[in-house]
């Protein structure tokens, strides 16, 4: 399924990391990050059907306390920088998935096993998100429009079904990358021309802003 002031080289690195899966977190430009891994993929992936974070419902203080308890466990079992999930007034949950990207598969499995009871009690998924709120979609559309206007004509507007990463924004799917990928001068120029708009998208996707959306 798109972070400021960062060198274009960091952005290019994200594009080169592949299409799916988790990887080490890397500073980047917002629209060029992914929803679910440190790579440039899935700019418009559909949310998973079994994603509890995208289901409106329990927004009680009790659930917020359960989310905090689960986050405490996650921090204690391998992800010390993991922030408490954001719970909106509608019951949607947004998670600090970026903090999980430096973990290996074995580390993530061990963490999940250690905290599974608390995670289940809080009814959330540690690497999924609630739906992108309108303010974030609008910021993503402005970013897509700017990138198209500056030569990346395959860019698609995000929708309420698009995946994103908190603090990074919507991703760039493989078919949105121009021929030549990271070496393409059109890509480089478009990123530089749209940097302030990409910054705004990243800001709109931050956990703090999602909590007030």
C-alpha cells in the first residue's frame, strides 16, 4: 500500500528493498514507505478481512488499559521503542508497526507468543491499522497529484481501503515506479519537487494525528 527532510538516497533505498514483508526501518520520504514492511509495495492493498484494528467498536477506557498492558509486554519482549496503540473514539486501532521492523522473524514470533494473551484481550493486531481517516486520504491524494504532475504519471490516489504506515504514509506499488526505478531522474525530481507535500502526508499519518482524526 507513502517521511522529511531526508536525502533522496534514503527514499531510493526503500524502493530497492522489494515488494513485501518486513525489514529494518529506514528514514524516508512518506509516500515511498509501505504499510506493513520497510519496502516500497502495496500502495493500494486491501485491508485484511481478519484485521480487528479496522473494526469499529469498543473504545472504552478498559480497552485502552488493555492496549497499554499489551504494549508494555511488547516493549519488554524485544521492541523497547514500541508505542502504545492509538484507540479512536470509534474503536479503531492504529499501531506502531514501524517499531517492529527491526525484529527478525524469530524475534517477532517469540514476542507474539509471550504477549499473545494480552494482545488477544485487547483485541488488536500488532502490525495492522484501522482505516485511513479522511484527513490522511486527502493528504495522500495531494501527494499523488503532485507526483503525477511532476512526471510519475502512474501514481494512484489512495482510498479508504489503502494501506499505510503510521508516520510514513501510503506506499508506492511496483507499477507506480517508473522504468529504471531508483536510477530514474524523473523519480528523483518528482520526490524533490513534492517534498513539502510528502512531509504533510507523513505528518497526517503519525500516531498522534491519527488519534485526533
